C-alpha cells in the first residue's frame, strides 16, 4: 500500500515506472516527472485488460484516487464498464456521430446477445469513431462515410465493411428519427463497396460420409470432454459458441432438456435431449459436473474451452476445413432432417433457434412445436446411430411429418 509521503517523494527515472497501491490501482511515474493515477481492470465478461485514468497527482490525492478506484469497482460489480460510462457521459448532450452511435447502441444492446453486442461496439470503436466520431451527425456526407469504409475494405475485410455500413445506416436512421439528422447518407453508398463472395461453412451432408464422421468421433483418442463436445455437436446441432459455453445449471437431465439464452438473438431456447445425448452428459458429469462449464478450458479451468477446440479435433481426425467445421453440424442436421427424414421446415428452423415468425406474425417462441421437436430430436439421434453402426446402411425415409 502506498503512503502520501511515498507518492510525494516519487522521483522520475530514465523510464516510466509504477508504484502499486492495491486493488489494481497504481501511480505511473513518467520520465518527465508527471505522476498519473491508473486503475487496471477487465471489462465484464471479457479477458481483455483495460486501463482507466483516475487523475494526475497532486491535483488528485492518494485518498481521492482510492475513492475513484472504489467507485469504478462498484460499477464493475454491477456489470458496467467504467471506461465506457465515462465516454458516454463526456458525450452526453453532444450531437456527434459517436454520441448518437453510443446512444443507439445502449438502446439496442439490451436485446442482443452479449457476443454480438461486443462485436458491434468493438468494430465501431476500432474502425469508425476515430475518423468520423467527432463530426456532427447532421453534417456527415456519403463520401466521408465511404472513406471510412474504404479503410476497412483495403485490408481485405469486405464482410466487415458491409456490416459497418449497415451499422452506420442504422445509426443515421436513428438520428433522423430523433431529430438530429435530415437523412440517411449511407443510402447513397449502396453498390459502392466491393461485393462479398458468400462462403458457407463446410459440412458433410451425405449419409454415408456422416457415418464415417460419427465413427471417427466415436474412436477419437483425445480427452473425454472434447469427444463429448463432438458427439453433442452432432446430436444437438446448436451454435458452436453456445455448446462451448454450456453450463451444467442449464441442463435438466431427468427431464431431458437444455434451456439457455441464444448468443445471436438473445432469446430463450429449449433443446430437447435425446436419450443418447443424456447418456453422454451423464458420462461427462463425474468429470466436470463440479464446475460451472461442461467443457472447461485446458489452460484456465474457470473459463470454457477454446473456440478452436472442435475444429482442431476435426482436423486431427482427418476432416479439413473444406470438408467439415464445427458450424457444419447445423447444416448437416438441417439438410438431412428435411431431405432424408422429412421433418417439417418450421420444426427444424425453431430447433436451430432461428428467429422465424409464425403465420400470425408473432416472433420466435421457444416452446413452439416443442412436442414435435422432442420426437424429431430422438429420431435424429436414432438415425445417427444407424449411420454410425454400418457404413453400407443409408436410411432414406420420408417421414409423414409434413
């Protein structure tokens, strides 16, 4: 812990150095003699380190710096990033692009999944705000926005450039709706960016090849959690990030259900568990059931496994990135459930957690077609058992589910 005299007597050196206090606060003594209070923290839900300035000594005393640190820690305990809060407050009342963008973001992020929200603000902060963030939103022109997007396009990130054009458009339309701009200048940018060549996730959809994949998974020589993750990828076909971050608290093994909030649409979702999936989970439970995550990370057991684990396991089994990916299990199920097993598309789309609407226009309902989806998930698991057991057997049954 620092003392007031230690701070007052801190002398400059050839290189900047730190005098640590406590609870991640320190005094940064620069070579020119300036002394800055700093607080290091991690954003809620992120492993990335951030630094918050608490002021300059002697304008801010040791006691005042500690009070500011404690205020920041209280915000973090409530899930609020103190750095983002400071930026928002500094922009309050301004009508710059960044101020309006952060206002728009604050309203929409409540309805988005955390990963999506983090991606949106990170892209805007990195690629857009530095160039047009301080410009009055009502005076922005299409060429000014295009010049920002051209920077992104120039580094080869075409899809990101198109996404950011869409974000800018939504922000501009929000500004129009709230009386801060006359029109959406991004409308004039349609066709200005190079088109994105759509690339679908590689997936195996031929039943005989699916059988080969399942037998390879069954014989996987890696650790048990990774093998279980591969098996559950096939049986549940949820998004890879959702399976990777799955928590035991969300599973009802006796009831055969997994309930969680989707990462993409931030909606509640139900995955009926076939008996085969329950058996795999019960095999895994003695190993990882005492921890929050089904699949703890190899380096940090308090965090879920790496997002590269499933794809790395597929490569290890001989399935390259042009043949199969972790996301490909979703395409595999969608194709075979429809074209081979003949289940109704709305059952499949609801099980994929796509934000479909029913004929009356109501939004996605997690319980829609639940009884039929239970039957479908068990039939899917039984079908996979058949494919895995015999390479020569290819079931091609059009079920009377339509």
